[in-house]
């Protein structure tokens, strides 16, 4: 390969790829020891999460402070705070000039509570899961999760704050999903969004398709956030809410579209197969079930982020798991869907219900 100029690029699958454009080759390179250490260090993660919990970025909003002044205002230890502040500068989250610290633009936008783009609530959720991650070894040894209830059930206030952040982050993907499904061609369509959270997808779908009406099914505490979102969107006349547990309660009447978006990974395979069968029973003829989730490739070693997310689910849910699209499509086939397709690799699968006299496979 003499004469070729290699380009190095860090990949997301545990390798650094070395490409030779002139030769049309991409050769994966194993991680170096330094890169292994970088993965193994969780220091920066905890520094950022602690700064969020202490609300340092809000305290620096619109001003710069010395460690001494900031420590006095927040009743913190000056020496310990100074160490954290210098680390945040090295992490490119804060700046330092003449001994005074200030927010970077990204900190001002996303880490100051009064900002409309604040994501701190989601990061606080990650911090609350810190102890669960500390029990990963025990979970691997025993197969038992360290939790019995998700934080959305144990801490409704935190759950509501996190839903608000996820709603804002997910608005773009909701519009994209609505367009992918191409729901034109009918005069009226009834949609059920199971576990629909803040109503992000229901709102996006109703805005994209004037002929569509929606119902968001979720836990009563969650629906308090949903109702606010629907009202802010001005869609109270087209989006209804239905409280309940989708595993044990009825989903209501017949629908033309049932959406399960980011629901499967909170449950085990048996519960998901049962939920797919329930969705089938609540679909009108020619209705469709759409499942959007973080799916794994068949060998379960990629995408890299999803493999790590599966471990996150292990220690933060009682029965959750990540699945392949093939598994989700098999649940649909066994439930009786006559046409089952993967609309987007590792992201969206769809099943269409045939005639009402079709025998359902249990």
C-alpha cells in the first residue's frame, strides 16, 4: 500500500478505522491501551452530573465568578469546587479567564435551568441511576435487576421533567416518523399511541395529517404532562388521553393505527408478544401496528450504542431488554398480521391486519 495516504477515524463499534481512499479499503484497527483506559474512566461523567445536581451552570448564568465567590453563593467548599470547575474547563463546558469561570455557549443553551433548551432533568435522571449501575456485577452474576420499579413510577415529578425534555428532543423524530408512514389516502384515521408519554408523536402525526385523530394511552401521572402538551399544541379537539396499564387494561375501541414507540425495551419478550396480540385485537380491518424501537442487529453486537443501552436496561428496569427486528416481526406474524415488513433497519417494523375472519395465531 505504499504511496497511499491513510485517514484515521474513530468508529462507534469499538474500532478505529483506517481508510485508504486511493485503494478503496477500510481496515478496522483494534483499540489501543490508551483508548481502553479512556472507555474505562467514568470520572468526567460523574463530574458533569454532579455539576448539574449542584446547578453550577445556572449559578454562572450571565456572569463569571471566582471559585471563592461561587463557593460562598452556593455554600460549597472552595477547594473542592475549584477542582471541579477546572475539570469542567478541560471538558470544554466552562471557560476560565483571569481566574474567573463562565459558561460556554453549549452550557448556556442546555445546562442553565431557565433556558428553553435545558436538558439537565434528563442528566439528573442518569445521576439517579448511578447506584443501579454500581450493581451491574451483581446483576450479571444473578440475572436479577437491582430495581423493581422504573423511576417514572417511583418519582413522578422527575418523570414529568424528563418527559418534557424527551418531548422537546423527540419532536423532530416524530415528524420524520409520521412522514415515513405515508398515512394519506383515507378520509378519517383513528390512531392509538400506546405508552405515548408527552404526546410527542400524536401531536406530530395530527399536524402532518389533518384527517387523523389520536388517543394517547399511558399511566395517569404521565398523562398530566400529556394534557399540557396537547393544550399547548392546540389539539384538544383531535387528541384524547386514556389512563391505564397497557398490559392489563383494555385499549378501548378499534383503531386504524396502533403505535408502540420505545415501549418494547421496558418489557420482556413474553409481555411484548402479548402486547402485540392485544394491539391486533384493537385494530380495524386493514389497520396497521407500527413499532419503533432501538433494535439490535441479528448478531446482537451492533449498533454499538444499542448494545450499551441493553445493559442500561438490564440494571434500570425489572424485566426490560433490547430485541432484534426479527423478534418483533415474529411476534406480529404469530399474532396474525398478514403483512409484516421492516420499514427502516433497526428502527421501525410494521404489521398490517388482514380480513376480520383471518384466524389469529396464538
